[in-house]
């Protein structure tokens, strides 16, 4: 959502908190997720430990464990007003208590798991309308999501795609996400699970979008629906398909290898920035740098 007043934090995850869509396995043994540094940054962005945070566990198959894990993690950095919403279906999403809580919190944290659970549960609901309206109009409201929770943030969303076959046409499945942000496609666990190929195919089929490959314990803080700042300990890869000169993806049968020329790639570490509308990498994110770069491109 361009020019939204609120903030997004899209995080690459560490361990899925639900079903791994590539293996079908449910991760129960390791709920250690991204470092507390990212959680601390989220809390700082919304005004400190006294703020109200709602954890949405809908994507996960183990929601109670996930919710407790987040409450404990936020508690370690001093947050005492953190609660979990175990919304399992569309009827739950219309629960008046949940609607009231979402109207009065300062931030929502969307857990990992299966992104299709998020879109099928919340699409077209009053619950999503409230979140969207708050994000568009309130400067102090923040939406964070990790793994599936990050992938569902964009209008165009990957919902399936085995990394080992992502170079073949048709192996990467795309649908509509929650649409907090336009003209991007997020992917998570990017380096560890070798997902460059699947994001590249997603961008080749949607070259108006910018691909954001989020490493584990790494995220992008996004303001105004456009300005991105890399946070966390790892790497964010940005794939820009606006200047693709050749792509065979429209002309070959499913199952054949894809061909792409002139796909632009950026590597972002902590402190680097990116402007989506201008498709511009910023080596050092700061108010001064943003102003200088914007003047330059305008």
C-alpha cells in the first residue's frame, strides 16, 4: 500500500512455526526464531515496552506453542502487554473480542506456518479491513510478519514452489496476498533453503514487482509503503525485473527450464536501504541519505 502512514516489518524467519510447505513437516522441536534484536527494533518503532502487541498465530499448526513462545520472547525485552490470537477460521475472525483488540493494539505480529491459511482466513473480513485501515492511516501502527507472515504481506504472493525445481516453468505458484504492500513479492528463509530460483521465476512472470528475498534472522523495515531498511544479522536479496530484456517464460511448456536476461540483483546487509518506487539501492540508510537520493532521482 503506497504512502501508507504505518510501518511494516517483513522477517525471513528462522524455523517455521507450523508446516513447511516444501517438506510437509511440522516443526515442533525448535521454536527458537530470529534474534531478539529484531523484536527489540519492532518495540522501539512503536514506542517502547509498554505498547500493546497482538500475536496472530493463524498460519501455524501449533498455535498455542507459537503464541506462548512469542509472549515469552517479547517478555524478555520488557513487554508486558502481549497477547495471542488463535484465529483458526473465518468465524473466529469475526469474533467481536478479536475485532476490539485489533482496534486497540499498537502492533500485530503474524507468525510463520502456511501463508494460504492467512489469505483464506482473513481475505474480505472486517478483521483485515481494520488492520488495513489502521496501517494506511496511523503513523504509530506496525504490522510485523515472519516467514509465511512476511510472504503474505504483498499483493502478489508465492504459495508453493520446491526450490530444487524452481528453474522449471510452472513449479512456482502465485496467488493474491493480504496486500499491505504493492509491487513486491516476498520470499523467506531465502539463503538457507536456496530460494533464489523460485523468486526469480516469480519476478519473471511478474516483472512489475520487485522480489525481496529475506534471510533468516533478517528483515526489512518498510515505511510509506516504499522505503526499506535492512535489519537483523543476515542478508536480504533484491531482484528487480523491470529491465529484463529476454524471457522465454510465456513461450515454453510447463516443466521446461526458464531463461531470463538482465535480471538485476542487489545484496543488502543491516543498514542498507532500498526505495521500491525508484528501484534504488541505498548503501547507508539515514534521513540525510534518503533525502539526497530522492533529490538525485527526481
